[in-house]
C-alpha cells in the first residue's frame, strides 16, 4: 500500500524551517519519491512563530493544504512548546516529535503533558553555532530527523544540501552545514 508521510515544522522566522522543509522535499525527489515542501506564514517579522510543511509519498500528491495531522513534528525553537500546540494532530501511537532543546525528552514530555508519541531531542542550536558559526538550527534538525525517521538516506540529504548551497555560499558555510547534519545524526537522543 502506498504511503504518504506528512511532517510539520514549527519555528520562528529566520531559523530556517522554510529552507529545511523545502530541502527535505527536494532530497526525497532525488530518491525518486513525490514530495512537497512549503512554508505557512503571513507578514510576520523575523522571530515570529511560523510553520513549514513537507509531504513525501510513493505516489503523486494531490493535496495542496497545510498539514493538520502530521506523523512527525520538528520543533526548531523550544520556547514554542509553551506557546503553540506543536503536537496537535499527531497520532498517539507512532507520532514522532523532534525538538531542538537542552531539555531531556522526559522534561519535554512533562512540559507538553504528553501521552504516547516518541520524543527525540538535540541541541541543534549549539551544533549550528559550533559548526556554522550562526544559531540557525535547520541543518542539524534535518540530520536528527533523518536519523530518527529513516525516511531518506543521510547521503541524499547531504547531496541535496551541497547542490543547493554550492552556489552563493562560501565553501566553509557549506562544509559547516554538512558537519552539522552529520553531528546531529549522531547525537540525537531518544527519550
């Protein structure tokens, strides 16, 4: 039976959720899958809460709307945990939540008063600062998501990032992003 996976990204403007959602969709296309990646925001300013969406499927995707019942949620800013219902619509059995935080998965679960679902944590901002020199957590969050979901090959994601960033970015920025993806892939922690 064909399967479609829906992923919702929660972030603040400027943290790279739009780029992350698009890059993941483009990497899925490189693996021969059908995909969509798009943001959901209005005239908000840098730092305002926003969402991004990614769909990956074995068959053509005919939906063109926001994702209200995602199997996976990626949270790029843990301050949103108390502001936005980031887990809304996720299945209790099998839902997957990846959070950029210094908190433990157990702390995140308590904060959200969450039953079920799998929680994974990663210090994506710390990795981004160390590897890229800027607190933009989208690349490390991609690495963490790929590890915990098994959706795509890590090499495919790195190849897509290289393709996208090889023009217009300094080589050290590209290399830093590739290291950040790899580190998060290795360092993401399950609750």
